[in-house]
């Protein structure tokens, strides 16, 4: 499976993806809701580099981002803190997790 979309569409449907899929973000752009995202099933990627990483994302200009499981957890954690979160708050939570490997704490 290979799916290209943007972060906003991916996050709006993140629950529908299998947890074991990997996401990649297009290189050279800051993380925003319009960031290009590639979702792949790492297990199905046969062409690998010397570090056993899939070649396809790199050839297409993507770099490793977060797993689908991570993104599902970020959204779920944010929902537990605030049920009516905004797109901006979701983006902040994703960026925070990517940069800190931890969930954001918000004040409701």
C-alpha cells in the first residue's frame, strides 16, 4: 500500500488506517496541515537501502515521520484532554510529539 495525501486529510481519517503503517513527510517543508504525507506498509516494501529502510519514500523526496499508531495516539490523547479541539491544536499536538516524543499538555 502506498498513499499520498496531506496531513489534514490523513489526520481527519487516521482512525481508518491500520496501526502498523508508516508515514513519511515531504522534505524541505515545515510541518503544517497541507504538508504532503506518504503512507506505506513497510513490510511490503521490497527495495531497501543498506540500513534496511525502504527506498521508495526517499526517491520520492520524503523523510521518515511518525507511525500511524503514533498519529492515532496523538489524536486520541488530545481528544481526551479537549473534545472540541481545533485543527490548529491538532497540528500543535502532532508537531510537539514529533519534536519531543511526548504528548502535548493543553489547558482546556
